[in-house]
C-alpha cells in the first residue's frame, strides 16, 4: 500500500511540474518539484530505500522533456547520493531549529547544481552520442532564475510534508486487534 | 569509511543502469516508451492543466506589480493604434474582395486546422516546447505549423506519437523560420534567443527596419504558409560581424499559459 501511494505521489509531483507549474509560476520560473521530491525522499527514507522512486521520477521527467530517457534520472541519482553523503556528515534532521533554514538552503543550492549538471550532461550527450538537438542553456542571472530557485526551495517544505506523512502513515504498527 | 559500502554499490549500479538506458534510448528507441507513457498520462495532464487555469500567472503577477502601470498605459496606446489599423484593414479587405471578383481570382484558401489541448511543457522551465494531445491518429505530421488565435505562429511539430505530439516553440534556439517584415518586405530568419524571446537575424543592411514593424512568415522554403504573424520589432541592432541587421521581436503569445493550439494540416 505504501508503495502504491509513493508511485501516485511521484507521478502527481511530475504531472504538476510539467502541466500546471508553467501556467501558475510562468514558464521561466517553473520550480523544480522533482528535485524537491528527491531531497525529501532521501531525508525521509534514506538513499537506498528511495532509489526506486528517484529513478521512477527521473524517467517520468525525461518522458516530458526533450532529453534522452535516463538523463534526468542520472542527474537525480547523483544529487540524491550527494545529499545522502551530506546528511551522514551533518545530521540536520536532529537539529529542530536549524532544520527548516537548512532545508531551504540545501534545496536552493541543489536546484542550482541540478541545472549546472543537466547542462553538462546535455553537452556530453550531444558531443559523444552524436545526437541532434540544441544545447541546454540557462540564464543564471536575472530575476526569473532567482525566483525559480526561490520557488524550488519553498516547494521542498510542501513535498517533504507529504512524503513524511505517507511514510508515517504506513510505518505505524497495525492495531492490536489486527495483529491478533 | 568503506568506499564499496552497500549504499555506494547500489549507487554505482544505478548509475551504470541509467548510462545503459541513456545509450539505448539515444539510438532512437524512445518513441514507443514516450508514446505509451504520454498516451496513458495525457488525461491526467490535461486535467491538471485545465484546473491550473484559475491560478494562471499568480506568482508571476506578484513579482511584476510594479510594472503594471506603465504596461497598462502602453497597452492603451497600442489599443488605439490597433483600432485605427483595424478600420483601415476592413476597408482594404472590401477593396481586395472586389478586385478579386473583378479579376476572377480564386478566394484565399482557408487553413485546415486541428485544434488540440496542451498537456505538458518543458519541465526544466525553459519554456521552449509543448506536448499536445493529438498525434498521428489525427493526421498530424512532423513539420506542420502550430498557431494560436487563427494566425499567430506558436511553433512547429517535431515529434509525433500515436496520440500526442511535441511542438517546438518559435522561441527555441534551434528553431529557424523564414520571415519577412510586413511594412518593408525585408526578409530574415526568426530564431529563439536562449529562452529570452525571439530574434530576427540575417536582415540585409540595405533594408529599413523600424521599431513596431510587424514580422510575419515569408513562406519561403514551403514549410510554412505565408502571412502568419510572429510578433513586432522591439530593438534593431547589428550582427557581430556587422554584415546583417538583427532585431529583437516581441511575440503576443504567452507561451507558458497556452491551453489550446491549432495545427495547420493543409494550407
């Protein structure tokens, strides 16, 4: 049941990003909800348990992007691994007062890293795999990009809340009468 | 810390698996997968997009409140100019009809259009392409022009799946459209400018280009009908080698909030 809810939630987050976010936020300010999901999954479930959901999310994003299937998933896996490595050094979850600002900064930083990595991977794919297509260019300066990073960092709170709730809902031990 | 811990091994296997996936799909094997996923998810995507209509541009609006006054004044000015132009065009339309009848010319052809819903757009936020909910089964083919509001060019079909298609918008860097300035007849090529809007390039130095001139498709090359509106000239400058004139173009289309577009199947 937990797996079913996670599949639905991952798909819903990607659908929201590809279909509605552009209309709500404007096309140059679309927050990276998928990245917010990756960070939340690693924080709540850990890297190993969230691996399947991250690959699913990445492949779904790839279907709706002009990318080759697997490219976004690759960027997400790398980011998830780095987030998990960071968490093993600094356990932000146990520091309650620092958790929310740390989560904001973490998401903002990784939103920037995501775009840089995506740009590098696209260049590599065009040069080495000999595929057609235009280079992925992001205008890192300007208000639109600043808003995009800001919205991504804000969205992580909402996504984290839902991931935490789904996980908690299905992690509870069954009531005594059911166990009997 | 052991490098080949269980976690790191899983990470390496996942990376190897995804590199293989990327390699396989880079050889053109992604169409059935993309087509099937798009077919299964398009009803959900359509619903999400339709419901998001009520909140259209809300966050964008918050960031642009300061510009509203000047924008409003500009729009009022433009509206007056358009009313005058509209009256003149109506007069010309009547005159054109009369002349066509007298010269026994056939009436202008109407486009054969296929209207479709936008179901998804670039998830990376560059806003350069869309997915629509009509595809091969509705007679859509790669290369067909996509318009909004009966004649404003939005883009071109590039990939077709059984029940969906990908539209590359005019503001995409790789798109190049043969175009013409309506007032002077100057020819050029309209391209995207890295998600920053549109640019008309390759305009001869001998041509007169003014701010506010209308840019339309020239129909050269035969891949697009002549006369589709692209936008109006904003600034005029020189190319890097000073051989041609370049100008930025403002498109009347807000590509982020498109919900319905029309594909020109025959022209």
